[in-house]
C-alpha cells in the first residue's frame, strides 16, 4: 500500500476546509430555521408552557404527553388522520395512475387533456376548499341541485355538515386536487420506459393487461415509492385543507392530529400539550421515513443487482 | 485569493440568510405598524386610508398599514407576542381583550381615555367592554349590536307576524317554510358566531358564562345553583325545540356565519339574528334585501331582552416604541371625524348616527347589550360550540349539555389563570 504524500494530505485538509466553509451558511440557515424551532418544541413538550397563564412553568416530565393521550379527542384524531392519509394517498395513487395511463395513449387533443388534468393541482388549497364548499352546499350548491333534480336523492345531502359524509368528502376533495401530481410523475416515468420491453412482451404473447402488470408497473416502482411515501407524510401533517373546509367538524368528525395541535396552541394556548403532540407526530413521521429509506435501499440494491 | 473569496461569500450568504429572518417594524420610533381588518376597496377602507395618510403627514410619522382577517390578526398577535415582535396599533375584537391583557401586550390607555374629548359620548357599557383589570385597553372604533332581521314579504306571505318571544317563534314552526319554501328562523350552529348567539340567549335568561368573584377571579356557577342550571337547560331546550318545531333549517346545526348570513341575504331564511353589516347586502342582493325590517331579538317570557354588544377595541401595544403617537392614532379612529367618515352607522359615539334602519334600528337596542366577560375566551367559545353540538348533533339532553358546559368553562378558566382562586 502506498503511503499518502504530504502534498496529498494538505490538499485533502484544504478541500475539507473549503467544503465546511462553503456549507456553513446553509448549516447556519438550517440551524436557525429548523434546528432552533425543533429544539424549542422538544423542550416545551417536557415543560409546563402556557401562552396566557403566566403562573404556569417548570419541568413537566411526561404530563403533557399524558394529557394529550388521555384527551377524548386524541383517539378519534389518530383514527381520522389514518383514514385521511391512507384514503387520500390510495385514491390519489389509483386515479393518478389511471389518468397517466390514459394520457400516455397517443390520441388527438392529447395536449389539451394533459393540461386539463393538471388544472386541479394548480388551484390553491384555500380556493379549492372554498369552491367545493359552495359546490356541495345543501341549500344552494350545484351538486345537490343535480342530485335532487335527477331524482337520485330525495333531499339534499349536507356533505360537509353530516358526520357520516364529512370525512369521505374532504378525502375526495383532497384526491381531486392532488392526483395530478401523481399523474405528472407517472407520465414522466412511463415515457422513459423503453419501447423494446413492450415489443418483447408482445412477441411473448402478452396482452395489454399483462404488459401493464409485467412491464409498466415494475418500471414505476421507484417513482411510486417516492411519491407514496412523500405524500403519506405530507398528507398526515396537512392542516390547511381540512381547516378550510370543516375546521375539524362537524363536531370533531374530521379532526386530525394537526388540527388538534392547532387547538391546543391557539385555542387553549397550551404550548406544552401542542409540543407534546407535535413530538409524537414527529416520531410517527420519522418512522414512516425510516421504512421508506429501507425500501429505497433495497430497491437500489435490486436495481444495481 | 480563492479562500478569501469563499470566506466573503460565506459571510455574505449567512448575513443575507439571517437578515431574512430578522424582525420587521415596531422598532423605529417614527414608524407606526398598524394592523387592520377592513375589506379592501370597500367604503370603510376608502374613507380611512386618506385620513391615516393625512394624520401621519401632519404628525411626522410613517404609518405602515397591513390588512388581515380577524382570525389572522388573532393568530399573528399570539405568535408575535411569543416572539416579542409586535406591531403598534391593532384592530381587535372584544373576544381578545381578556387573553391579550393576560399575555401582557396591551398598553393601559386609561389616562388618554380620561383626556379624550369625545369620551363623554361613549356609553358606560362600551367603556366597560374596553376595560379589563381596572385599565382601559382600547378605543372603540366600531360598535354594533345584534338585531332580529325580518323579511317582511316572506312573513306577510305566510300570514305570520313578527315574533317577540321564544314561544312565538316556536309557535310558527314550519308555517313559513310550508308557505314560502324559506326556513323561518336563522340559527348558527358552529363557528365564531355560535357562541355569540348562545351568549345572548343565556343573557336573556339572566345567565352569564363566567361571573366575577369577590377575589377578582371568574367562575361559572350553574352547577352550584339549581335555579341557574334549570335556566341554562331551558336555553339548550330552546335550541332543541327550534329544530323539532321545523322553524329552522336542520343544516343550521353545522352552519357558520358565512352560510347563515348568505341564506338570510338571499331570502332562503326569513328571519335571522345578525349585525348591521347585512346592510351592505342591499347592494349585492337588491331583489331579496328590500323588505328587511329591524326588531329586538325574541326573548323568553320569563326573561328579559338582551343582545350581543360588539364594541371593537383599537389596541395599542405596550412595547410600542412610539407609545404616545400610537395611542393618539388609536384615539383618532374613535374620534367624531373618523367615525363619521368610516363608521357612521356603527359608532360608539352618541353623536354619530344616520337615519337608516341599519343605524337607528340597531342603536335603539344598545341599552340591552351584553358583552363577554374579560377572560381568555379561546377555549370557552369552543366549549360553547361543543355543548350545542351535544344537543343538536349528538341528541344528548339539554341538561347534560348545560352541566358539561359549566364544568368545561371552569376547567378553561383554571387553565388560563382566570379562575377564582387562581
């Protein structure tokens, strides 16, 4: 083994210094914008912290966590967060994939259909939420008007005000707005699949259905993994969509963990409880990321062979 | 050379990055940060903008005015208070008085109030709404009460006269809806308006959500006094009866102010308790808003008339670098000149009024106005919504809801440090 020369050592050190110096602004920026708030949340989670009551303070141990877990709204919020997250991501995946398959077919007006499909994704969440509120309104909404006039229902359905409909409705609206993101990603991946694979499969006698499952889907594994896991985290921590449409109602029927965090912090001013629940969510989403990372590595190893 | 360049770039980037995080405003004694919540382009904004500009020029200040919704103002103030980066002057709501005073961000403007030449034109109840812990903490920039608005044509078509009592309302039942297709009585079941409505019906029964105790703290005493609990139960029973009688749209149980105001303005609801801002809908809904008359809110026969007094305070922040000028600007908003220009039909000054029903009809009800107690209301108003949902959505008994709400309010008072003995 050849020993390193003095010049190599000093160049290596110089490079390391250069790297550290070049990265320092980004590290400082991350420390200020992410590190400090994160440490504050973790500290507050174990402290008595209240925005309005100045008499409250000191180390709380696990009291904030006990308060959160024993809250009667915690269980429903966990369940709703799972329904909201899994329901949204599954729906977005299926519809996004279906739309991508259709848009990948060469037909006249293909460009128009592609643009039209992407429109919901361009609509801001607040606008989308408020627009759907109007559309679904039981008194003057166009959707209920169509349902009653066509005879499908006897009386209007209060989609966002009926506990039996509210969660399904917000999930539907979220799917409507987000599926184009999946479509864009899948379409890009599909267009990168070599045509030879389809030709070989056809020569082996594979029909369209078989080609989809044996050629297209395996080629979409990588992109699927990324967008599904990213959206699992994004959807679980999403606050604004449900807040705009139902504020967690009717009567807590659509309350999710982010909305519960909001209620702790900005209604009850209990920063300790809000931070404790935020910490629990951080742990949960970190676990999701760990699972993703493992799958990602396994997939990379398979690909490299 | 390359090293130097890297170091300079690193320092520059860091400075830029951290500079982007730095606080803004509130620290220059010649600049006043003003937060408002007017509707851009509407008459209030059009009237106030030149007045603010002229005042700033005359007094040698720069006024940076930012416009937000009330919800945004509330949340930004809470966040800004935690971060120690507050504006100078803020449009507030009466609900904020107690909690912002407890956070310690409100300036005591009692001396300025005493010296204010228009103070004598303000009623005691309005001054009380500006006062917490013995200190005046705001100037009333907009004051109104709720009234019972009636579409006269819809009631005439149904052969129904304007109800004066709860029993009158319940007796009408579904008569109006059967005759016109419009539901009879508007009701808000959710959102910020719901606690205000519930608060009025409780007041009509002589009840308060939190009463001041001898030690200066507050408590809800319904569960300690069987007579009060009966009255609170009757209020929730009234809501349940409204639903059962067919007088209200069943969807109201989950409607907020947006839906209820819209439904009244468009004639989908024949009568509704709301504020005089509905007067603006005469322009946007001329065909359905032409027949509206203003009345006192129906009350229980064994109770008393009452309405919600919403006197909005112009806050000055205690840490303002320009405290004196900021106080003067806040006072200007409540002055006769500015009130006449921007709030002529919703002013706390007895000298500022118009001949329209939206001003006079509402002003006549001021004497019966009741205001929230000066406690932290964030959790309490949510509890009020939850209690009504127990009755209207979960089918629980009115008594159970009243008992639960009493306990929930006391828990909230305890948590916020407002409770008696805290």
